C-alpha cells in the first residue's frame, strides 16, 4: 500500500509539470498580439498620437492660409505652403493638401485649383524657355493655387452671396465689375489687346484718368492693382531696332480662373439683353469666334435654326454692325 501511494503522488506531480505557462508570459504574448504593427497603420502618424496631432494642425494651418490668401487676392504658392505650413515635414505635402481640400469643400464650399502660369510672349521670354528646355526638363507640378466656389450657380447670385463688406460692399462690387469688364475686353480681342486700344476703351468708359474706386482714384494705380492680383498682365517688348516699346495687355492667371470663358459670356449677354432664336445663336457664334473657339462652334452649327428672311435693314443697324466688325478686325 505505501508503494502504491508513492506512485500516485508521482503521477500527480508529472501532471503539474504540464500546467499552463506562467501568467507573465501569457500577458506578454497577449500584449504583442493586441498591438498592431506600424505597417498596418494607414494614418498620418503611423500609430503615433503626436504625429496625428501635428498633421491635423498642418491641415488647419493650410485652410487658414488659403482663406487668408483669397481674402487678399494673393496666389497660394507651393513654396509658401512648405514654409508656413509644413516646415520640416515637406514629404507630407500630398496628404495634408488632400485633407485641407476635404475641409474646404465640406465646410466652406470651396476648393483650391491650379493657377495657370503666365504666358511667355516676348522674344526674350521664349528664348529663356528654349534654353531651359535644353538644359533641364521642366517640372509640371503645380506651383500656385487659388480658391474657387463650388456652390451651384443659383446660390452665387449677388442677392444670396453679396460682395465682401471690407472695405464696403459697394466698393467691392465696383472693383469686381471693372476687372470683369477689362478682362472680358482683352479676352474678346484674342487674349491680347494693344495698349492704345485699352486707352480707347477706358476713354469710352470715362476711366481715362480717374476711377470711382476709393484709394485708386488714378486709373494707372487701379491697373497696377489688377496686375498685382493677376487679373491682367502688361507686356512690354522692344520693337525692331529703333528702341521703341510695344505695350499690350493679356489676361492674367487669376483672370482666367475667376472670370474665365463663362464670365465673359455672361457679361456679353448682360450687355445685349434678352435675345432668342437665331439672334442668340448668332451672338454665341460671334463670342466664341472672338474667344478663339471657332472649332467648337463649327461642331454645333447644325443646332442653329435657319435664318428667317427679313426686309432691308435700317441704316442705323448697318452702321452699328459695321462698327462692331471694324472693332473685331482691329
């Protein structure tokens, strides 16, 4: 009997040797399994709360920078974003930019769009482009942006979305009207208007020397402001070997985005008033031709209703049409 008791105690000790591992080892393995690896984290900070917070702050800074630049009518330059928003985190440009776009769209109904570069039209500028192309490949990365509204057209009516109240709504409305008009005149002239013609248009508008804009009573100062803000570009080029300077005006990057083709069409329709039928189609054709969109119009000519037979035109109508055609030829 004593021998049998010792044998049973030995079997129980062997079973104890196969007991579960210590609790410390189990807790260690559980902790390792519960913590996801850095490779599985798709967030900004790769599992680091401080990095996530820094990314959120950069997104907020970029949104504030975009709104401030829009208020001042300044371009949002890529270099400015790197210096004032990203700092040493230059590689975070794309994710920060995309998150800022989401915030601008969902909260403000706006988004950043690329500004086109200024066109190189003078001989010296074209030579510079050719030399740069031969030496190194040009980067196609966008260098500057501007904010545009995403609101549907009915909600962009001045009665719903009035001009900014700083300095005053009346002043902002006057300035918007003037730069829209001048940008449209340049665009309808084939995107290049001689300085002599610009002076002629300003004289007809009563803006040859003075303007109604407070702080910019001189026309020269107002045109310089439009140049600075990118609505217009003044091009100077030495003509021939006589040393004379040819001056012309072109639509600037901001003018192309903010006014654009639709703005020009809207201005023309507002000037001509309500027209319908063949007159409307003919007006669209002439505007498209002036904007250099002749090919697009030819594709839609089948949609133009047949011209109705009319009696002889009045002399005043012939004189008015002749004057318009002479302006287009100029």
